[in-house]
């Protein structure tokens, strides 16, 4: 199931990035993706290069204004000063990607 979700999210994100989509394209991509994976998909482009894809099994966000999910564990350390570039959340399993992380933050184990 996670493989299907990840594949769908990757395909949709790539399609959105390549077409610089507008709202009608989001609806077409949602329908095509839903037909392929057999699940509801919600795709939202923020107009500033960011995209959020949500399915019943999780979500993926990439762009300039990505935020940690509300349900992200508070006791998990993460860099304070680095820019969050993308978040993958699949039922409480997370993958975070940061930009502009300093060597001192890496060395500090943040």
C-alpha cells in the first residue's frame, strides 16, 4: 500500500512540476490518480511552486512553505534553523528533507 501511495505521489508531483498546473489540471490529475490507485486523492498547488498531495494513507508536501505535520512527534529532534523542503507522512511514518542545514546543526545531532 505504501508503495502505491508513494508512486502516486511521485507521479502527481512530477506532473504538477512539469506543467506548472492551474486548478483545472489539479482536478484532472486527481481523477487520473484516483482511477489508477482506487483511492481518494486531493492535490493542491500553492501557486508558489509548492504542492501538497493527500490520500487516505498519507500525505506529501514539497515547496517553499512546507510545515511539520500537526501530529509530528514533539520528542523527535530536527534542525531548528534549516528550511523544511518536503514532508512525507504515511500513517505516522515520516520522511523529512531539509535545505540550508548548517554543519554545526548536523554535528550537534539536531
